[in-house]
């Protein structure tokens, strides 16, 4: 887990089971070039491999959280269908990895998150944003509909609100993003790091095994019918009760003491 302050994405241990990934290319508005996506994928793997971590916070340096794909890179590959397909597929793979990780991932948003940057926020399990943060899927303004960002967006907000963002390309405020379900909490600009850390530490205080079971079940049942979802989650809960942490948690509750999680 070695990186320097000059790395495009830095990795820091905030303690208490919380890892911080910081997009660190403010000069390019933290855009998701292919190289940036490859590094993000690598960093996610590094955190997953370190069993001390339970929660990942994704933040960004500079005034822009993430401006989406690097349009200079896209422009340089106009006419090269395979290169464009590689970029969008790689981005899709990284976004899916965030969802599939057994760790909770929280976006900590200051500034603007647009297009694939908005997709990154929507792909995270939770999101905390400053009062001045703004969000948009503005591809329609340049003739490139935000089709891949749409996947994450429509799984977080009501279709009518998602369509409005996609069809107009207009910026929405953090307050509006919270209202439609894109972010969980809106905080004062100078409280973003502290409030995000408090949320991360609260989640990290839970059993990591239980968190992993719950996250997987949440996304799996979300695409099922009502009866399928209940049948599936009944089995998940029965299996959950077989793990040591569930037995410890129940005993601790009955005995009126704090549980000692083993992650098993």
C-alpha cells in the first residue's frame, strides 16, 4: 500500500477500518481517463486485500469531484470504435466492482460531479455532499447521451428525475440531489471530511461479515420480484444466523454487553 501525494489516486488509512481513496488530478478535473480507471480498479483491489478495512471513502482533490470521462482522450480516439468501446466497458467494470465489493463505499463530494463522475457517486453505496456540490449528466449537450451513467443513476433515483437530468443536461444542487435520492446527506463545506468520517466509522463498527452479506443481498434482491426477493432474503437471513458474528451479536444483546466481532 505505497503511494505518494503525486499519485493520480492516493490511498490513506484513516484508522478504525476506514480507507480513503482520493482522486488526485485536479488539473484534469479528476476526469476518468482509461489510465485513471485502471488505477482506481487497482486501488479498490488493494483495499479489498487489506482485511483491516471495512469502509472505503472516495474523495477528490481540487474544486471538481470528477468531470466524467476525459474528453480530450475521447476526441483523440474519434473514429476508433474499439478504443471507445474499451473505455466505456472498463468504466462499467470499475463501477460494477464498487457495487460488488464486500466493503461499504461512500462518496465524499465537494464541487461538481458530472457524467461518469455523477455515475461514480451513484455507484457508491452512500454519498455525502457539501451544500455547494452540484451534479449533472450533461452528455446530451455535446451530442453524447450519458447512457452508461444512466445505469447507475436510474438505480438510485426515480425514473422521472433521472430522465430530467439525462434529457436536459442541467446541473442540480446538492439539496436537490438529496431530495431525489442521489446523495444521503448534505453538510456544510467545512464539515465534509468530519461528517463523512463519522458515517464511515459508524458503519465500520459493525461486523464486517454481516456488512458483506447485507450489501450483496441488497443489490441482488433489488432486481427481483417481490416473492423472489422474500424467498431469497429468507435464505440469506437463515445463512446469516449461522455465522459466528451473528451468534455473538445476539448473545451480547441478551447479556447487555458490546459485541466482539471476529469477522466470521
